């Protein structure tokens, strides 16, 4: 998630400084969605690792590893959704600002 966050910051700054003509719109539009996807993936990975060493014959001893996996699951979900919301709003503001910097199209003057 850290590498995607850094890439998202870089790409957002690039839109802010260079404008919308210098980016791939599809990549920019998917930034918030990828955070959600990473969060959901982290949820399943955390649950998987929590259940990996779970022993139904010895539930009392298995609970700490299960709780560690669930902690990972919930943490990645919270981070994924939070970053998706934050970058979703930031990307809207930056895109709107970058589009206002564009010169008017010839058809806009008519």
C-alpha cells in the first residue's frame, strides 16, 4: 500500500504541475479504486493468516494468532477505505484546478 500511496502522490503532483494533457486519465481515475482494492485484499490476507494456524482442538491457544490476523484485516480495510476517500477528494480538486488552467478550446468561444 505504501508504494501505491507514493505513486498516487507523485501522479497527483504531476497533474497539478504539468496539467491534464500530460497524464493518462485512466490511471489517474483509478487511484481511489486501487486503494479500496488493496484494502479488501489485505482483509482477506489477514483473515487467511489468522486462520492458517487455527486449531479447533486447541481453541484457547489459537485465539492470539487469529486475533493478529483479524487485526491485520481490519487495519488494511480501514487504511484502504480512508486513503480511497482522501485521494478521491484530492484528485477531484486537483483535476478541476488543472482543467481550469487549460486554454479555452476554439469552440468554447462561439
